[in-house]
């Protein structure tokens, strides 16, 4: 009985201690040290460990309400057309994607997209650096035009698995990464590219999580488009 009680007490103590020592241990073993072109850009981003969501309003980014390239299509349909294959359009429109095939990056699975009330959500358009994350990282200080440009910037948008997108929410790389490990390097590289493009900050935890990924792919580069 005494031994059992002692074991329980050790288990509880370990539960409190491990979270506190895991990050310093990772630092000591170099898990957060990355090299390569993406790591170099990451090192230039400002660090802000006191982000705030005060005043955040998703609608201020005007997602899917503008037509910046002037082709008459919404940005959602533009991204569906860019990222999918075997596309068919909803007649007579040359914009609305009726169906298509997506080799989905976050999970690695193949999705057959069919437009409809019960089916469209299978493929969603993700802001790689989420709108709320951008707000916390500096977008709260932008003017209306910059927010709308960000909200509809194809560079920051990917067609992805709906449930995976919902699971991610507004999380940074510190709290969510694609389950498809083969895509993680490209994913964090695009996040860094977006943050560099718009002068956004990262948190220490976010920077460490990204560095840990980049250790596995030192030749990874920032996407150009």
C-alpha cells in the first residue's frame, strides 16, 4: 500500500515537472536549431510573446468578397481551379467549380470534390497563416485595404481537407501541424513566407516549433508563389 501511494505521488510529481523541463531539454539538445534558407528568413522575423486578439473581426479581412485579379471569379473558385485537377464547371459559369479531384496536402489523401450544400465543405480554403493569427502578429494595425488584400492573397491560401482545416482553426505551428509529415516543411516554409511578406511576428513557441520542423529539411526554400 505504501509502495503504491509512493508510486502515485511520483507519477503526479512527474506530470508537473516534465512539461517544465521538456523545452529547456530540447534547447540543450539543439532541437530548435535549424539551418538553411527558410531558417535564415525565420531568424529575421520579430518575436512577440504577448499577442492579443483584442478587437479581432474576421469580416474585416473581406475574404471571398473581392476580385483582385479581375477575372470575375471569387478567390475560393480561383484556388479550387489552381489546386484541383479534372475540373468541371457549373454551366454556364466559367468560374464556379462543379467538381474536381484534390490531392490534399494536410492529410495526404485524395478527395473527390462535388459542389453542393452537403458536399462543398469537404474541401475548404485555408489561410495558411490564419486570419486571427495574423491579427495577433501585427495585422490589427493595418488599414482596411491591407487587411482585404491579405484576406484574399492567393499566396496564403490552399484548398485543403475540410475537417483538417476545422481542426487547425486559428492555431499557429506551435499548436498544429499537418498530419501529413511529408508536407510539414512546405507548410511552415509558406507560413514564414507569408509572415515575411506582410511583416508579421512570431512567438517564441511558434519559432521553436517551426525550427524543429526545418531541422529535417535544411534545403527547403520559401515558396515564390
